[in-house]
C-alpha cells in the first residue's frame, strides 16, 4: 500500500531538519496525524510566525522580533562588554545561566574551510564596524568598549575563528579575552582527554 502523499511530504520535510532521521520523521508525522487538530494548527502557525515575524538585529545580529533587539536596547546591560558567540542558541544558553550582563554579537557560524565557509560568510565585518564605531563615537574619551569576549566553541573551527577575530581586533587596542575551557562539573579527570586536561591546567586560578 502506498503512503498518502500528504504523509510522505511531511515525513520528507521532517527528515530535512538536522538530527532527524527517517524513523523519527515518520514517528513525528504519525503522531501529528492522530494528535488533536489544534496541536497541528499551533505547529503550523508557529512555523509560519518563525519565518514572518523574526528578523536579524541590526546591531548584534541576533534573532529578534524587534530591531534593535531587547538586549541591545536594555539600558541596564553593561555596554562596555561584548560577548561574541557562534549562533543564537549560545546567547540563550548564556542568558539562562544568569552569569553575564553585557552585550552580544552573533557570528552565525564559524570559519570552516572544509564546508566552504570563510570569514566573509560570517557576521565578522558587522562586528568590526561596531567596534570601530564605538571608538569614533568617543574619540576624546577613548574606547567605550572595554572588553571583547570570544565565546566560540572549543572546536578546531571555533578556535580558528576566535584567533582570526583576535588578529583583526588587536590593532584597535580592545582587551580581548577567551572563555575558559576545562573539565565540566560532574566529570572525572581519568576520562578527560589530553587537550581538555591541558587547558584546565593552563586556565587554573588561585583558590
């Protein structure tokens, strides 16, 4: 028996999403088939709103419904610090930790030559323009920006991207830092890889 086209189309749509294979796509489709009508409708409306109501913040490049975004417009945020992250999910993770009160800049990816992703494909030029504007707006007072935190992931691509940005920012005289890397809470040292152990030792601080 052939699968109805409407069913196979939705399965194929789910399969196109990252991390969803054929079996998961089929399970999700058949769940929606038997789910209450309002659930399928809410899903459809949420997907539509995602594409029609969201935009990129003209300042930090994060996903938002208003431009500038709420973070950039918040007068209570520390305007002297910018945290550079790979994607919007990183912003949400850091915000959830309630450990940072500065601003953000979202790159929307990392430099990955094997995937043909170069610096020009990221929001690096927007970052540089933002940093230079911080100086030009306050020529007598000096830089309004005191620190740039590079919070890309500790992968080869993330490290390469952080190093690339650091080289570009260095002539501007802005203090540039890198997020600490080491052994996560709850992990055991004997199972940590050599690179993680080395970085944990290099990043140690007084106790």
